[in-house]
C-alpha cells in the first residue's frame, strides 16, 4: 500500500527505544523510563529466548526474570490498562489430555500433577525459582571458565526433573509463575500460541521471515534430503508436532485481547490458548495425502482447550471479526499449506522467483 514510503509511514507511528529486559530499569535511561511510565496504556512482552539448548542462566535471565522486571516497571505506569505476556502453549510440558487455559502458580510442577493415590509413592521435587536462579548463577563460579557454557547447557535436565521437555519451555513456565505471583491489581493477559508460521492473509498471504519451525523439514523433504518422518497417521497434527497457526491470526488475537481487557482494565489474569487442534484439527495422514511427508511409528499431539479464545472471538462485532480475523475454523489446511505456506517459504526464505501461469 505504501511502497517506498512505508518506512516513513511507520516511523510516524512508532518510537523505538533501546532497552534490555535483562537489565535493571529495562536498560533505559531514567528520563525515557519516566516519560514512558507517564504515558503508556498497554505493555506487550514478546521478548524471549527461544533456543531449546540455551545456557540455563541465559534462559532464566530472559524468560523467567525478564517478565518480572518488565512487570516491575509496569507498576510504575500511571495509565496502564493491561500487561500482555506472550508465552507458548508448550509451557504445559508433559501434560496429557485436554490442556486448559489456566495460569501457573509458584512452585507448581508438571511431574507433581501426575501423582495420584493409585501411583507408587515417589519423591516429588520442589520447584523453588529463586533457588534455580541461584543454582545457575553459582555454577559459573564453581567450574573452570572454559567449562561454564557446556555445564550450563547440561542443566536442561533440570527441566525434565520437574516435567518439562527443555530449558526453553521450563523457563517460560517459571516466567508465568512470577507474573502471577507479583501481579497485584494489574490486569494481565497471558497468550499461549502454538508454533507460529506464515501469514494467512495480512499483510499478504504467505509472508514469513527466517527458516525455522516446520520450514527446515519442508525444505529438506522438498529437496529430497529427508525421505520420511515417523508418526502415527491418525495423530492430530498440532504445531508442536507439525502444523501451525498463521502469524496474522495470532497477532489479531492479541489485538482482540488488548481491546477487551485493556478497556475494562480490571484486575485479574486471563489465559488464551491460540491454536487449532480442538476446533480445526488436521491428521498426519492428511499431510501424507498431499505428498508432504511420509510416516512410520511415532505419535504426536496433546490437545489444547480454547474456550477462552473462542469467547474472545464471540465478543467481537462482525466488523471486528472481518478486520481482525483469528478464527482457525475457517482455515482449509490443504489450501494453506500447499497454496500459501510453501510458496511463501520458497519466495521469502529460499528467495525463489515464482512463475505464475496465466
């Protein structure tokens, strides 16, 4: 729409400010911080370290302590109506069955939830976030400097001890716990999208940046470098296994949540799962029918409850639904994958020129 004037158009609307969620006062100079605190209405925390194999101390500093530092700053904001935190659906770790839109509480563990009166007695580890931070910090001073990085990467076992798959989702879950424990009267929304892929419609179909998530597999398979992939053909494919939620739908859900809760500005915490497995699932065999992947044995998919997200959509007007669509029921997955996503990957990731037959 704006062509060469796009950057000028955006700079009339956006004011970038240098900062760092790992530093006191978010790394901002005092004057800037004070000005923002006087004027800001909504804070969106999308900062995060998404490296599954990250050093434990680095992941803790960004994904766990980062949100708490930002929330601390939020308490200084006089006009604040909402603090929206971008988490991930996979903070739910090894949970099975229908996964609800509920917040975490301090010290809550996934492994502890699986213990019932019928299971053999086991020693349930106690999750102390402060102790985890101190553990990672102290390790840097207890081993030779050449061994620090490797030792801290080996601490991914800490995640598995408490019921999470890797350091990324474990530290994101602990970040949610800190937000819930220190929120006081600040209105909070926690969004939990599954893996986000190319746009469905806006700003145009198939836009994507970077080669990640599902795309390395698609590219490798398309080039003949990956001959097959193990899966149960009847398994529901959600993003954790294979498929995705288009990024424009995720952003629209954020905007809808901000509009609803930011205007109300009522204290409380609301959680939204943004995904497709319960309302518009796609089975692995549907991908096979399109010759996208082959399979053998392994089963994927736990399902996520989306009743809060569905209610959020139902509260919108028809005009709002048209302008900020995030109804994943409307997605034809075959059309999306074959006609939108893969061409988008070829154009924006692989930089191929697409020839359109007239």
